[in-house]
């Protein structure tokens, strides 16, 4: 249950109910503008799928561009010019994540870059650099997993202190 707690945006079982489940977003620019458009609940659910830390797409190893393609094709069932929704995607990433989630994102990018840098180096010509990256990488992973534990605590604390309390229907898995 704790893994499903997020104090700002949640994914509805029925994507057409996104705004009902997340009414706060209606009052934040630029979402307040999108809210007025027909079909915007489906688009916000798609953005949730691409950007939210709890989304399977976000947690997969798929690049964001591929996630967008798959969501457009298989969820929205139509081609999407994602550039037209850049404002909402950027806002979602900025507004709808906690500080810890943002730290995790930044650290994850560092881990990916370090991994790629190490892979790009040749043992014969860059032995010391490559060796140093490999030997220090576990320290970065420890920090990453420490932050993940902190995020779990943040979600548990949020639930325990009443910042978000699931309804009986939600607790039974029947929310929106």
C-alpha cells in the first residue's frame, strides 16, 4: 500500500477520471489551461504514465521517447505531437515530484552518465580512469538506494500523519 502513496498526483483506474482524482492540478498553471480542453484527462493520464515516479514506464529501462511512442500508440490510440505538450510534461516533472524524487532523478542521471563513461573508456588506453569509475560506482549506488529508502519513509510518514488517507474504496483497490 505504501508504494501507492504519493501526495500529489495519482493514476485513476479509469483515465477519464484523472481530474476527479487529482483536483489540485486544475488550479496550477499550466494544467489549469489543459483542464479546459476536451479529452485532457486522458492526456494527463498519459503524462502521468511518462513522468510519474510510480509509473511502470518511468521505472522501466525504456527511453522517454520510446515511452511516449508506446503511450500514444497503445493508450491514446493516436499519434501525438509531444512537442505540443512539452509545457505540461516539464511542469509535471517540476511540480508533481517531491524533493527526494527530484534528487533521485538527478542521481540516476549521474549513475547513467558514469556507467556510459566507463563503458566508453578502453582498458588499454584509459585503465586508471576506467578502474576509478568502476571502483567508485558502488558509492553512488549506495547513495541512490539510501534516497529510495528516504522516499519510502516520506511516503509512510505522509500516510501516517494524514496528509493523504485512502478512502475505503481506494484501500480495497477500487478507486476511480
